[in-house]
C-alpha cells in the first residue's frame, strides 16, 4: 500500500479536527466515486475514533431516467455501512444553465437539512478545485471567484465543509480500488457540451502532459488568492465601519450607508466595500455594470437616482444610500377604516400600525399620500404636508407608504415623525413598524 493511501484517513481526520464537537456529520452522497470514498473513510474512522453521528443525504434531481436507480444504490451502500440516508427529491427550475439550476436546487436541499451545529460535507477534491479555478478564469472572475471553493463556509444554520480539497482524484481512485468500492458513473460526466467536462477531458490532460504539477500549482494559486480575498474583506470591514453611521431613520430597519464616507475612498475601495456589503443581499453585478453605482453616486444633489440590481434597488436620499427589496418595491394597496384602534392594524405589504395612549374619538381611517394634504399644528396653523416632510428629511422612497391617520377629512397624525405623530396634549401616538425584509440570500 502506498504512503498516500496509508495517510489518507489520517489527513482526513486532521482536516476534520476543528469539527469533532459538531452534533452531526452529514455527507452529501451522490453515489459517485468521490462521495463514496468520503463516506467509506468516515465510517472506518468512526470504528476507532469518537466522531459525531454520521448520516448521508442524497439529492435526486430527476433530470435523467438512469438517475431513478441511484437512490436505491445509495440506500444499499448506506445500509451496508450502517449509515442512515435521507433521500430528497427536488424540482430543478428550467433556465439558461441546467448545471447552475441543478446546483441551486441541490444546495437549497442541503440548507434545509442542515441544523444548528451540523456539518455538511461535500467531496470535492484538488482536481475539482483546479477545474473551478480555470473555469472561473475563463469567465473573467475577480479575486473572490479565483480563490476557488472555500474549505468551509456557513450553510443554513450549520457549516459546509470540503475536507478532501487537498486530495487528488488519483488518490481517491486508488483508495476505491484498494477497498473494492462500487459507485455510480453519471453518464453526463462524459458530455463535453458541459464546460467543466470539456475542461476535465479535453484541456487538463493536455495541460498536465506539459506541466505535470499543473493541478497542484493552480490550487496553490487559489490559496494565495483566498488569502488576498481575506485582506480585501478586512479592508471592506474597515471602510464599512466608517460609513455605517447612525441616522434619524434607523427605525426604517433598512440597510444604509453614509455616502460621504464612501466618497472619500478610491473607486476600487468603493467597489470593494459595496461588494462586501451587498453580497448577502443580492447577486452582484459583473464589472461592466458598475456604472450604475457611479450614476447613483455622482447624480446632482436634488436628484433621486436608483441603481437596480438583481434582487433589489439602491436608492440615494439624505446623504445616504439605502437598500430596498421585497415589499418595499411593491405598491402598497389602499387602506381604509381602522375598526378597532385598540388593536394593531396589519397594513397590506406595509408593516404594522399601532396607536398608543388615549385613543382619539371618532371613526378613524388610514390613507397614504396623494398630494395637497394639509395638517393643523398647534401654534403653527394649517401646514402643507409636503413641506413638513421636507423639513423632516424623510427619504423620498418612504413618503408614499408613510401611514396617515384621519378622522373624516381631518389629518390627525403622520406615523413616526416627531411632532407630527400624535398629540402631546391628549397623550397618544401613531407608531408604524415598517415591513421587515429577510435581509440575506440563501
């Protein structure tokens, strides 16, 4: 037995050392060579080591008839090894890239299955990492993409781990042969129309014939770029800390940054900080579409520019940039009577409204701005609402959905705005909890 074969279990155990106290080690088990070797290695390590509970998850995409037999194969392998298996059937959304759609469906299933303090392991190896690096290089990726697949990252409530990234495909094949393992051969792995397969079967054999260490040196480059990415992330956190100032409208619950603090940075640092800030919120634009940020940043002071991104919009108001998504981008339906003002009122697509203190007499109802509204203020007489909102500095994108409390045709209060939100004399206030978005993509 070769040295690499002897130390493969030991290397795996070393890679997994930080996660020995996890609740569960769950293996993403396709039934292919890589995940079969990972599962076999872990089961055999568990015989001599005290490891977390092992289980497996197989995602069935239903994309090809031959795949219908794979769950049964996976079940028989897991039964033989004494590992519980969960089979999850998913619907792959049709789109431009079948590979990407299948991956999205698969990872959605993984997220669903991963609980707090769980580790989900996938079996990508060093050759996969080199293929990923070259694939992304050909697509013009930046430092984040060229740093390759991370060894670990958060997944759902737990962690995703790739413990075989320092192991070659040849080592896995040798281990499988030594232990007479059987695995599934996915016929699509030979289909050269898929970019990754083309790289694997056409490009890498030529590369490694000329440069035998190509896979090793490429994965080393990915590691260097991963370190560079860490430094860029640290720089982004420093820059964002300077722009994440408090403001009078924190109660909106919207992510926002101070524009002036960003404008002091170089253009590259602006893009780096914004990419870091936007990454949990939306799919990021490619390098050709950052002109939207420049237009937003450089628009004249009285303009209300918008930068539309894949999963929401950036607005500029009050010297800040604001992230809007979900119900903030939908028109709020008209609201009518408030039958029982002692109870909170749920506003369709627009949060919740509550009256506190001594509730005003009469039939109350809620409206949104239409223009031309007047409000009678003690000691100030009738004032134009538009002017009052301008004085408050309330961002323009909020004004059309700000709840207004009426009794008949009399405007009694404007939610949440100091001095307009109720009656100090009669001790009541109109409180609005704006819609709360789930700020974070899976």
